[in-house]
C-alpha cells in the first residue's frame, strides 16, 4: 500500500543543499558518507513517499508551476525532499561466468550508461559494498503491482524508497534508502531508458513529467529516452536548491529505540 500524504506535511528547516560536481574514479567506500552502515533503523512504520498523481482540483501542489520544468508534479516526504548532496550507489555485478554472463553484462552496460547521465548532474560514488550505498540497483523484474481498480500491472522498473536513521560511524543521520529493480528482459536501449527513469526517482524526483520527451515522463513515447532533457535537468536543479532534513545529523531523541516496520513507498512505470 502506498499512502498519499497531505501536501505541505514537510519537516524542513535545514539550509538548502548545494549541487556538487560529479565525482570520478573507481568504486570506493572512502569518506564518511560512503562508509558501510554500522546500524540502521526505520523511521516510522508507514510509507512516506511515492510518485503521486497530479493534485486533485482545488488542491495546491507543493511547488508553483514552471514553464521550464515539472516541479509541480514532484512530491516530498514528511521529512522533506528525499535528496542528498552526495549519493553512494551499488550496482549488482554481472556473473563472472556461465550462460547468463553475456546478458548480465549487457544489462550492466545499459545501467551504467544511465548512471553516467545522472553523474553529469550529481555527486555520485560507486561502491563495492551494498551496505555503503543509499541506492542499490538490482537485476530483477519488479513484482506485479495491484492497482486501485483491482487489476494487476507489470512493469520493467521500480524504485522503492525507505526512510532510515543510519549510523555510518559519525553519528546517526536521516537517509533515503532506495532499492531500484531493473528487469533484464529488455533490449539494451529499453533497459537504459528504464534505468534512466527509475534512477531519477532514486535521486529525488518522486513524481512524473507530463511530456514524453522527458526521461521522467509518466507515459513513455514511441522511442526510448536515453538522455536527460533540459526539463529533466532544470527540475533536478530546482529540487537540489530546496531545504531538506535528509543527510543531516539526528538528535538522540529522534533515533528510534529499536527496529520497527520498514517505511517504504515506490514508483515505477
């Protein structure tokens, strides 16, 4: 179940984050932000974010409409916009041998091209340890999703968000943790387009564009979108100028005393 949170239910107050340059280099867990998690605890016990439908008539969006982007279709969590100034990403590796190796490598190449597109806009470090990542990309087809009408719908990609209190050795912080499922049963171009879209959710774009030319379009056009559009980039830059509590230290009183139910929402197409 995905809860539709009331608009405006946002706990802000932190200074706006800065858009950092992309980080280059081999996968590494160096630096405190990509240190393996010592402990993590779900915050709350209900879904906190999802790609929501357009506002209903008379309902104000969290951001005023813009002619150059689609910020009005994005939705925050109750803890603010689900973004970080620096992301640590783990990608499921290809099999080193066996009959699936060639197909795994094709999937991996498509995912890495999509990740490279976002790396031109964001600070991203590839890590070898999934415990060091806020975003984990898995080679598997998402399960069927049951819609409100009762029908089940298949998809080739899905991003699932959980809000956690995480200790990486320097104290507890609030982090978005995202699991991205990308189906291997697609052509390389379709896999890349799916990964580009789902990674947009993972990096904070929890919503959809109304233009099929955008990577974050709710309904894809006749051809796979393999590059971020000017509207995608403008929306991302707007998002990363907004305040958020994610990535900030948590006071001791705010850390859950013991693990509880997972807090997750999801988006896909």
